[in-house]
C-alpha cells in the first residue's frame, strides 16, 4: 500500500525550522508494509492545504498529515481536512473537558479561548489524546483509506506515533509483515561487504541493501512474510548467516551508535576511559557523554588545544619537539598520558589539522588517533577531505570505532 | 512571484537521508522576492516525478528541482523534465568534453560509460557546470517561467547556488528587491523585544518578525524596494534605529553564531580562554573550536566528568564536599580553576545534571554556568526541561552567551 506524508507550516517552507518529521515517519512506514511515494510541505494557507490534501486522498492509501494542529488561527489542518472531506467541524465536548483539565493541571484557568479550536472534530474522525501536548490526533478510516494527523513538535509526534498510532496501524493494515535489521560494519569497503554477504542474499523472502555511512558500511536485511512470526524467523536466519559471514567486522546493529557501543564494551570489561583531544576540541568527550550513565566508565580528560596544554597534561615535551604535535608519536603519547595522568584504564587521543589551512607543514585533513587499553596500544593515520566540520566529525567517529575495535578484539 | 521546491530521491522519502536542501533553499528565496508555496519530495520514479514536475510548472513561477542528476539509471530528473516539457534529450558535445576532462584530471580513463548521461541536455536548457562534481545544473527560461536543477549533495548545491544561480536570479527576476538583516538578542523576552523595537516598525517599506531561538530572541528586518540601493538605504536606517533601541542586548547579526562571536570578542580584547566542563563533557570546547583560527584564543581545558577529575584540575575539594559538584560554588571555583590551572585570562565552567534522572538530590535539568574574566566573575543557574540532549545543548548556548555578555559589558 502506498503512503503520503504532508508536513504543514510556513516556517518549514521558509526554512526557519528544519522539517525532520518527514524523514522520521518515512523510516517507520516499511515496517507496516507501507511505501512512502510522496512527501510535501505546505504553508499555513487553507486553499493550498485543502488542495494538497485532496490530491493525497485521491492517490494514496494512507495519508499522514503533520502539524497545523495548534490553537491559533493559522493552524488550519483541521479546517482543511473538514473542507476536503465535506464534513462539518464541531466542538467535541469530551475533548473540551480534557483540554480544560489539561490547563487546570497547569493552573491556567480559564483555558485560553483559542484553545477551544483544538477540541474540534469531524464525524468520521476518532480523536486520540496527546500525552505531551494539547493537540489531539485524528484517526480517519473512510472509504477504505486512512488519514491521520500528528502533532508537529517532534517529541509529541514520536510519542504519539509509538504509543498510539503504530499499534493501531498494525491491527488495521492487511498484507505482508515487514521486519528489518541493520548490521553496522567497520573495516570493510562497500564492495567487500557486498561480496562477503552474497551467500545471505539467497534466503527467500528477503531484500538486502548496502549503504556507506560515516560510521562504516551498513547491511540492511528486510524480511517480508504473511505473518510476523514468519518474518521474524526469516530475519533470525539472516542474522545467523550474516554474523557467520561478517562476524568480527560487525560493531553494532539497528539504532546502536558508536558512543553507546563503546560504552557497553567498557562496562562489560569494567574499564574506565579518559580522552585527550586536540583538533576535536572536546567532541569525543561530548559524544561519549551523550549516553545516560556514561559516568560509570567515562572519567573525563583534557582538551589540549595548545601545545603547552599537551605538555601540562603529561605528554613528554621531547616527543612534541621531535615529532611535532600532529604525529603518530604525539597521538601515542597522548593516549598513554590520558591513561596515566587521569588514572584511567583506557585512553583515546586525537591530534590533527582540522583546516581549512595546512599547519606546520601538515596537510589539512590529516588526523592521528591513538587508543591505549591495558592490552593494546595503536595509532591510526587518516587523511580526511579537508573541510573543517567534516574532518572533525569523521575524526570523532574514527576514534570511537578504533576504541570499539580495540575492545572487541579481546572481548571475552 | 511564487516558487516551488522539489527534492528528488527515494532515500529522502524513506528517511534514510534527511533532506536539508529544501530548508536551505527556502531560506534564500525571499531575498529574490520569491515566496516558496510548495515543497515536495518525490522518489526515483519517472511517472511520479514527471507528474509532480508538470503540476509545479503549471502552478508556480519558479521551480527548483534538487537531486536526481547523478549518472545512474535511477537518476531521472533530466528524463522527467524532458518528458514534461516535451523536448528531446540529447548529448551535449561540450558537456561531454568537460566531463571527460573532469575524469581525466582524476586519472579515470576512459570515463565510465554511464556518466555520459550527465552530458544530456534539452533545447531550452542552458547547462551550468558544477565546480564540485559531475552533475551540471540546468537553467530553463521558457514561457515566462524558470525551472532550475541543482545537484543533490548539499555542498555542491550550496556552491552552485551561491556562485552561479543567485547572481543569475538577481539579473533575471523583476520587481522589488528584498534585503534582510537579523538581530540576535539575549536577556530579553519575545514580548520585550517586540515592545522595545516598536518605534522601528514604523519605517515605511519594511517588514519585521520576532522569533524565539535557542540562542535568544531574533528580530528580523526585511526591506523591500524597487532598487537594491533603496532597499539597502531602508535597511541601514532600520539598523541604526534597532541598535538605538536594543543596543546592549544585541550580541550578533545574520549568520553570526555564539562560538564565533565569543571568539571575536576574545580576540578584540587579547584574552585567552580555558574551559572546565562536567555535564557537557566537552561540548563547549567542541563549539568554540568550530571556528577556524580558534587556537589564537582557545587554549583548551578539562573535561571533569568525575569528582576526582575536578579536584585534579584545581577545584578545592572542600568546595565540592561542602556544596556538592553541582552548585553555584562549584561552578564559580571551576571557572576560576580553569583560568588558574591552565594560565588563561578567562574561564568558563559548566556543571549540572543532564538527566534523565536526578542526581544526589539535584533535579535533572539543573545547570550552573560560571564565567570568570580578568574583570568579572559570575555564575548563573538554569533549570532546563529535563531531556538529556536538550539540557546539554541549552547549557552550551547559555555558557557561550554568558561569556559574550561578560566580554561585551566591558568591551572598549
């Protein structure tokens, strides 16, 4: 079945706010056997919104409308759907009570008059209350088609989708069940993953995709079957075969990201970690501390942007003098100093030239990464395309993946 | 005149890649007097793409198509435009030569056969060569309307727009010239900015908008006039009046961001800076070093995620013991320690509970920020909504704005 996504809001069209909802929803549709064929952004304009809804309703099986559900007069999604379907828009007394209670709980009495608009409903819509805001969703099941509204704020949208919409869709939609699994590899080229996974491709009822991402090559396996149990079975078979084929190169799956995976491995080994960062200026520490509970293994570290700071943090001055601050030797000494100075089991270091210009004869984009654990010590050299933000982002990912590899190699 | 943006690519619909081009282009259209009315994403499907192009060409004055210009068979933008306009698609010999030279320079000989597709052209299109890739843009000026293609990779797109498309649009489009200026303020509410700027609103030929952003309240002034000189004149008048009205609260304009502005102020005063970060784990350092040349004022600092690290970096243990690591006193001591331990003129500290859970009786979302300069020392207390990424991002912005305010107050 085909699906269509409509994001509503002039601020999205003008680029004042970046629309991330379309991509978030688009990712989740295949799981329900839905194929997104069109997505559009429409401003807060009744004529254009109604026209866009009308076209979507005629050509698509499932239409998902995001935003335009607020209380103000330029929130027109409700009005446009009512107009498009030719149904009257009236105030739902139960929704009105719920809204008033909502405001009362926040000690806003009486409820601002304009919020009454959010209690509007049409006969064919079922209202679904929003646990995180005042905009309810509409679930419209008419003429064999579905039209759903979702609140625009990404946090409300994702909560509404996960807790309310996804379970209803699972019940409502017929046909094939789809399940997928993404294997994230490191140390292999796209062609090599493709080559090594070839045997897995022959499993019937499965589709595969190979993608290059900043944190390595992904292999996505998609199982389609008549029942969920059958899809799961096929997927588990693919999992076993893929792990046989790519084993040591797989560092994570699905929604796992490098900082999280590094944290898991550190926890499992009972190791602590400290960093010493030069050209990344704190980004490795920032990435590691994205994960709640990272204080269990991450001690902190030093941002040694200047040469004097490196020496102060325990890097031998003679190493810096002889080999320069951007060198294999400096990276090795920095990783060791991170361990020693801060009393950590593992140390990660980054030193490089982020650019745009070259520095002391070292080309912009050159980065050395050091990883030291109680068992191993290694330095890698990278030549990233010399755009400053790219060099720095790539360096962070490379540092985390190098740490993951070092911890994985000897993992119990 | 109205404009319509079309992004092409199944990966955008499926959410595998987040479309950022629509928002980037949307932001730039008002400058040319163009109003974006529709934006859409279409997959790599000839029928759907042709149909979407056809609708756009009928209803919009300017149509901008992004992506689908690669060499492979699923890059269908050229084919769809040819079909929609009913023009033949042939190989342009000059484009072919240019492409072959392009590959020869990269030592790829002969050019892969499929890249010949990128030399395709239709009679009413003028090809514009791409300085950063192999996909040329098409400039189609027909029936009083414009249709432009832009390469999909954001870096190629922005370069093509800035160097080639924007100057041509300026020449081609009639009517009002539009110029804008955004003033970024801190320390005022949306309502206060609105109130204080009211006098400026009366300047004829100008529109104003007030927006709340993570780094303060923005006031956007838009001047429309028949000539560029006239628009500039109006805008300069607004600039003077706005600075009179909001003076000390303005920390930057247009594309200026806090890290850059902080760097400028540090450079102007000849000051160096060191940081001491707890809950932000290196994010303040990461933000400061986004700016090329930041080594002129940023020395580095310490990521003191654990209590022991704070003490090691020079924070008195007795302060930590008596007041706790997340306290006004700790933030003050950390900012001072950043200056003293690392020999910097200024110190910035962040200590807080990023969440999701509370910690040692301190509520998640509570953050203390310390700023110490040779002249001032201050600590601010914040209660951010307790979502971890949000707490951390807000803390970074708040820290940089606090530093900017401290440096601005006594700026020469």
